[in-house]
C-alpha cells in the first residue's frame, strides 16, 4: 500500500480534470461530499470546474401566499427567518428571498414547511 506522501505526490502530478474525476469517484465510493476540496482547488482550469460541480448553496424564494392561510404563512416565515411581524408580513405580501446560501437539505425542509402553511416556494 502506498504512503500518504506517495498518494499526495501522485495527485500533484494529475491534471485538474483528473483530480476532479478522482474527487467524484471518492464521493461516490465513500458516500461523502468534498465541499471544502472544491473551495481549495487549484486556480488552473478554474473556469472549467464550476460547470462540473454540483450546486451546494441554494436560495429559497417566496413567490406567493394563499390568502386564506396568510397568518399561518407569516408565522412560519417568522420562525424560519427570525424577522419581526411587520417584516414577515411584508415578505409574505410582496414575495422575495427568504434564505440565501442554504444547503440542499435545509432548502427542502424550508420549502416543505412553507408549502404546508400555504406558500408557493421556489428553490434556486
């Protein structure tokens, strides 16, 4: 078995595309996400890398609210965002970004809660 130093040296000699493929293979084999590795990746070929990477940060956008369930929507928006009553009411009436830069799981959870309360949600 190769030592860590030998493995590191082998990776250093790879092209950026080969390293990206290796990371994907490791993610699939071990069931993990190497989000920190994508940030610390080499600058060479940086224009190619974002097109290949899966989106990790999402924005939850409130599109509209069911008028019959407006109070429940305002309560849920307040619970999720921490906004005051007036700000949450304005957001529910006008729509807009609820949360930015959230994980896929958190975005799905927020969407589920708000749709149950009567909101129309879009995750970008």
